[in-house]
């Protein structure tokens, strides 16, 4: 239930003092739109609130933070953004997803937008330049899709005999899918790997992709960065364990759930910065004057228990560069 609906429900049951109601309606509203589910986004949401708090804003005290988790259902974005624009929220914050940022930018040229995206925001048309965004949007580039090539190389280092790699992308998330596939293909060409692109936009599509391995089994699976895929982490982990396929992911949450390995930016760091910028804008800063930042922390996470279950003897060179090991 959205905060405004909850307040409305209470309003029908009790007579709120006029002063309290006036204070409640006076609070600026921040609409946070996440491509993830509420469960998958919990760590990032906490980081966002931490950043917001550091600027002096506390949800329910001097600001209202309203979450919209679309759980990879990208077709919902136009309606969500239209509602936020109609109500003239103070800031729209989009976390960890290219599609959400693009939908916000398409919906308004006046309401401030703070984004976290995995591609170059200049190429995406979100800002004029990194140093001088020049419009109503700014944020952070977490390089989710731009590091796909390095993630593929790490997967090959971990499983040197893996030559045929299935790369799964979500065509519903166009910018991320294209960036991931391009990065993987370039890295594959450089190290002599064979790429087999696969597409999935639904739960059934993921099952079908794994079913196709019976006819043409890959040596490993490369799962592109995507919010819908992140909501299906348990499905991926179950299927890769069943079929004994080494898989590489973009987010550490997969690995903590039993996936083999991940490499990518720390999205909590990005979420924190989105919170800081949101607070700065609430204080009067203009997005056009806030330079787009770039993630500096990238984590290589490995689940040794899963590696053992798959019969993978982790090379010492790989183990020496892992940032976090799950025993």
C-alpha cells in the first residue's frame, strides 16, 4: 500500500488535527522508482535513506519517500511516471536501472531527476555532459553493462575450459541488453570464446532457455545485468544447480543466494549517492549544476561452496583477486 493511500485510510477512521494534516501535506514528496522488487532492492533502499539522512532529510519527518518497485515489469513505467508528474513530486529518483531513468526523462523536463544507470548517461540522452548535465537530471553511472566484458573474462579465468558461453539478455530492457551483448561479444572475440545469445522477458522464457541446453549445452552461462533477472535469482540458482552449469551474474545477491560468481559495481554505493543528490536538490541545488558521478567500487564475489559442488578447482590467481568469498 502506498503511503498516501495508507494516510487516506486512516483519515477516514479518525479526525486528524488540522495542524497535523497541514504539516503532512506540506512535506515534499520524493518518488523513488526501482526496477527491482522490494526484497531485491532492500540493501539499496537502505543506502538511499542513509544518503538522504546525511543531508538532513528523514522520511516521515521533513520529507515523504514514496517507493514504486516495478520488479522488472518495464511496461508499467509510463503509468508510474505519469502519476508522479501529475502530482508534481519534488524529485524523481531512479535506482540501478537504465529503463527507469529513461522513462523518467521521457515523462518530464522540469521535475528534478536523480538516476543511477549502467550505461553512459550522455549516450543515453539523459544529460548533456558528465561535468555539466545541463537539464533536469543528474546522478551516477555504475557501469553495470560497461563492465560485462571484464565479468566474462573473470568467468573464463575461473573456468578456463569453458569456451561455449550462453549469454542471456532481456530484450525488454533494450539499452542494458544491447550494452551487455556488445560487451560480452567484444570480450569473447578477444579471448577466443563462442557466444550464444539467448533472450528472456518472462519466467517461462528463462525456463525455456535452460530447456534449450538439452540440445546445445553451453560450458557456462552469462546472465546480463537486468532488474527482472534479479527478481528471479532463486530460479536461476535452482536451474544452474540442477543442470550443473557455471554462471556469472552482475549482482552479489545472486552469489549470496547460491550462485557461483558476480562482478559489478556496488549498487549500494550508487544508491547512497542518489540519496545524497536527492537531499541536495531538496535543499535547492539544481540538477544541471551537479556533475554526474561514476562508481569507483567494483566487487568480485565468489561462492566456494557452489564451486565445489560444480567440481570447479578455483585457480589460485583467481582466488587472490576475489573481493569477497562465500564459504
